[in-house]
C-alpha cells in the first residue's frame, strides 16, 4: 500500500492528467471514450483490454464505498461530492463538464485533507 506522500502525488498526477485533457478522446481514435481512472497512467491495468491486476491492489480502493468494491471498475463509484455524485452517475447523465469539475473538486479536497492529516 502507498504511504500518504505517494498517495498525494498520485492524486496530484490525476489533476495534471485532467487539466491537460487526458480524458478527452484521442486524435487517433476519436470515437473511443476514455474511462476516467481506468485509462489513466495511475491504473494498474492501463492499456490492457482485460485486467491483469485486481482492482483491490489499486490506491483508489480506500475511497470506494464497500458496496462497490466488487464492481467491474470500483473507482467509478467513489463519491465525488456531498450529493454522492460519482464518475458512473455523472457519465450516465452524459455531463462530461460537470464530471470534470466534480472530479477536480474531489481530487483537490482529498489532497488538502491528506496533507492536513500528514
């Protein structure tokens, strides 16, 4: 498991990925929707069609509610705000802009909380 400093660095990397447009469709494959976290360099299974490593080894699992830990992509169910919006619920609503803002807000507040705890 990661220590707090490594966890904070990985979360900061996710902010950088989002701010640089990392989850927008690729120029090479514009029809393929990229999956937040699953298609990130932080994912143990990035670039693999089928998962080789179990999600239980992922640093994001500590944020996944217990009832979603056996889901196909558990990180998609992390509550991003007080309303309980998640990547899965916001993707289902089709609002990528709201998803991006909620995700950035969650990442920043989680980093701030972890830094305050350290």
